[in-house]
C-alpha cells in the first residue's frame, strides 16, 4: 500500500545530503551537475 | 472508519484550476539560470555512449588526467560550475596562471628576465581561445596584481 | 490606475533597452557595467523620482513579461508554453528584470542602512504577488504560471549568491520570500500550486531556509509553508481520490518530504506536531514519513532486537522537543481548567462524561471531532502524567500509569467515543510512537495498557487496526510503532493471538502471520 518511496528518484541511502542536487518536486532524478551553482572567483566570469 | 468527506464547491473550483495548471507543469529549466553553452535539450547520442557523468568525474584526480585542451574547454564554457573550478585548480597545478586583465591563462616558457615586487617579464605561453591553441608571447609583462 | 501620461510607454521602452543591455553587455552572472550606464537613463527619465513611480515602473515591466507569454502562446496558436521560443523569450526578459531589481536593491541607499533595500525587495515581491493574483482571477483556467514562477525563483537565486551586501539582509530576504509565498499559498492561488511547490522545493530555497540560515532561524517559516501545502492537499487526500493532478502534487510533496527526512530529520522532529494536525488521519504513509524522523545524532537500536528492554534505553529519560504550545491549544479555557482540575483532584466528576461533547464539533460522519484539540488533549494529558510519575520518583511502567486520573481520561475516551472518535483518539496515541524518547515509551505503554485492560474486544480490535494499517503501508515505519506492535504480538500477557478478530478470516490470518514474521 502507498508509494514505494525508494522509487521516487531519490538515493535515500546516500551519505551526502540530497538537497544540493535535488531536481525539484517534478524532477525524475538529480539536477544536472552543470546546473549546480559553484562559488568560483568573480574573475572567472568569462562569457 | 472515517469515510470520505464530500468536497465543497471551493475545492472543486480549486481542482479545476489545478487541473488546468497540470497541463503545463514547470520544467526544470524554469528554475535554472540560462547557460550560454549548455543547451537544455541534450543532443540524443547513441545509447552505447555514456549517458551519465562518470561516477568520479567531479574530482581533482579525474580532471588531473584530462588533456590541456579539455581543461581550457571546460574552463571557458562551463562558467560558474564546479567543473570550471576544478579545471582551474588543475591548470594551476600544471603551472598555468590566470591573468584577470586578459582573462587568459599564461605559463612561463622560460625563466623570466625580470622579476621584481610588481611583475615579471619574459616569454610566456598562453592559450588562444580564438585560434584554440597555444601561442608564445615574448616580452610579456606579467603583473602580479592581475594574478587571480 | 492613474498612470501619468506616457509613463507606461516610457517604462516599456526603458525596459526593452535594459533587456538589450542585459543580453549584450556583461555576462548572465554579472551586469554591473550595463547597470552603471542604465541607472542614469532611469534617473534621467524620472523613474526614480518617487516611490509611486518606481512601483508603476515595476508593474509595467512585470506586465510586459507576463503579456509576452500570452502573446507568444497566441502567436504559436498553442495553449502550452512548451514551445521553446515562448520559454526562451520569457526567461530572457524575466531574468533581465530580476537582474535589474537585484542591482537596484544592491545599490539603493548606502551600506550603513539596510531598510531601503528590504523595503524595495518587499515592494517588488508585493507587486509580483498582486499581479499574479489578479492574472489568476482574470485568466482562470488559461492562467500561465511561468513568468511569475521564474520571477520568484531567479530573484531568490540572485539575492542568495554570496555577496557581502545581500549577506547583511540575508534573513530579511528569506522572510520576504516566505511571507509572499505564504500569501500565495495554494489555497489562495490554486493555479499556481505546481510552480509554488517547485519554488519551495527548489534546492537553493531548501538550502537557504533549512541548512544555511543560522540557528534554524527559518525553520518555523518553512514549517508554515509546508502547512500551507498540507492544508491544500487535505480535502483530496482525505478522500483518497488521487486524480492525476492530485497524484502529481502528492508525489511531488513526497519527494520534497523525503529530501527533508534524509537531510533535515531534526526539522521534522521539531515540527511533527504541527504537521500531524494538518495531515489527514487516513494519509498513513505521509504521516509515517514524518513520524519516522529521528534526531541526526541519535543511534536507533534495532527494533527487532530480541528482548529489547525499551525502558532501559537512556533516551527514554529524554522528552522530545515540543515547539507547539499544547496547553494553549486546549480550548475553551473552561475546558482546560476543568481538565487540569480533574487531573489534580478527579473533580468535577462530570468531566469524563462531558469529554465527548467538548471534543465534538458536528454530527456529520467523518468530521464529528476537533482533531487538533483531540491531539493536543492526548499530548497534554500524557506529558502531565509523565511529570506526575517522575515527581513521585518513579518511571512510567505498566503499574505506575494505572489507576490515575490521566488513565481515567484515556480509558474513558477509548470506551465512550464512537468508532470514529475512538479511531481518532487511538491515532493521536499512535502518533506519539516515534524515536526512543520518554513520550514514545510512555504512549507505547498506554496503548498496551488499554489493550490489556479493556473489557471489550472492540477496543482491542481497533487498537490493532490502527497499528496494523500503519505497518502494512510501504516504508518508512516509525521505530516506536514497530517496537509497540512487536511487544503486543510477542508478549503473552496480551494474549494477542487468542482474540477472535485475529482469526476472523483466512486472509486476515495470513496478513497477521506475514506481519508477525517480518516483525519477529
């Protein structure tokens, strides 16, 4: 009965936190690595 | 033992609005910054290509094994990501130095002729993003204040 | 209303110019240069002359973004903004507007006073919200959430980049967004519900609200937003009619809750009581998910350990944090006074017989009882009882909880209420079965005591039903629930297997045996 919560696209056994790569309530899996903002030096604003 | 509770009129109205909105759920792009070089609709590749990032691909060791062109590619096209950060880190480890005025990477080609408190002058190699290759620049003055 | 002559046209022209600058100068992450030149245009055109004109300027810009979507849809003769062009154009103009607002917030006033910045932020959020509600009412089922969704989430991202100026108003930024999202709660703007959950379930939003704000300062705000969601879902979940739109929303809610359970279990532990009042009693899996949370620094003993001595666990001496003002929830005041008097002196003698009327709010089946009041009553009586036992220098046990005014109340509720009321009462007890704590231990004892000492099988059967329905759903299962049920079926003192309702049908027997097998 109920959802199989392990099949909702989340790695519930992960030792790291899930939220930094969480793909949102409608996503099927984690967010793309290249979408995750990373604090790089201001000088690296190349484009 | 509780049994159902009939929906009230307001719930039905809400449901109709919800149902209409359900026709166009937000997509992940709606919440993501536009990225110039990273299209959202990935190009379909043959399935026997790797479809997901390799498990250890966001580590320094992995980047350390990439070619210099790949490192520059990542640095210039994956702005604001961990990949850009790691590429920069490896470039530094390979004696490249980032010049914030030219926004380019330089590497000593030979021991500089002049080294003082403010700069060093000599022949450097730099990566030319236009021509996508390494070039040599004689007499370049590398001012420390532009060292990232 | 009453825009001054030409203001709309001028504002629109300025905004178009800004979009052009935003796209052509600087980078998607840095528009300082473009802003430095544009601010002079803004100033020269009088937009910054007064608060009112700024407000109107913002309104025009937002309406520009919104109408661009509707016009794009008309042009594409589509009803869904799936056409990339509509989306890309919307992203561009919204991102440009967001960048402009963020830079205005950053530069308004001087660095010593932050109030102008906060005011400007709240002003802009208020205008977006106002236009959203207006658009929602006008467009009805044609309402498009996209521009509003992106306005909120991109402004949130811009204002939450590590930046010394924004850092000084970090908490006010989070408060501003929480407040506006609470105003735009799904109950109020149901056509925005998916975008709304996408915002509060966004990784940056979760990170800021639950992980990065110091001292859990924003936990209460986030709890309020989750309550807004639960209250919206409640009538649909209550009937378990999961039509596609509801099923999607419910699944999304579970995904967000699972992230919170995994990363911020202490949050669920702290606000569990708030959530239990908002989650429908028959929404068992989501409630189990909340109840399964246990403090991050706690080592949970294996509930299936043979001869687990619950009362010997060090954690049974520690009460869980209760952030709810439980006593204050017991209304009216006279009822509370009578309750405290009865607990103290077993007087007035009419208290028990009046209990049911105090709890009943209607005669309609399914909504007869005030569930938050019943929950509060159970928790209040339980905590009073634990304190009373401790003051006697004892610890809760089968013997020390017996023959007390507290147990009188529980036994009265078990016997006097009708099936619906008893179900809700037993649920209120079972809701306390969480991680090892003085509450879990005590309420586990109460449930087992009621089972052992009830003289009608109806009560025993219903206790079993309440526990069982929580066990037969997919995981997770709260630790205290498992321990209590295992004790019930293993300890011969309860003669569990001797009861007729355990053998009333072959499939029931099979069910019990499979649950027993998995528990034992």
